[in-house]
């Protein structure tokens, strides 16, 4: 029985692609394969496989749009302030800025899905 080199090469390629978070799991799989190979070569029964370690959680790929919302709020605040000053006075300006603050604060404290 020989260790398939193609399997090892594919495993190394997958390890490079997944990154260092999966090094421990990759090492466990390779060690188990070598132990099976050595046990088969010696004619002994294969050693029981160790319990696999849980894989680390994948990194979140979703983006945080906090900075985008902040920039858009600032850009929109200029014309909204000008319109509210010309049409409604200081009360309207306060209302516009209060709405922008509430929007940004509520976005920052929203529940996040992990």
C-alpha cells in the first residue's frame, strides 16, 4: 500500500488556499493517513483515529458598511441643511440633524448575524 501522492498534493493545495486557520485540522488528517499507512505496512490493526478537532469558524466575508453610511450621511447633510434653513428655519435644521444622528446610531447598534 502506498500513500497516494496526488491526494497529498491536493491536500497541500487546499491547505494553502484555506490559510493558517486550518493548519491543525490538516496536520491531523495527514498524521492519521500516515498512521494508517504504517499500520497496514506492519500488518497490525490500524490505530483508532483521534477525534477530529472542530474546524475554526470561517471568516466573515460580509462587509461592514458603517463608513459608507457615515460618508453618505455627511454628503446628504449639506443639501438637506440648506433646504431646511431656507424653508423651515432652525427647527427644521435640528430635525434633519437629529434624524441623521438617529440613523447612524441605530445602524451602529443593530444586531449582527455571525
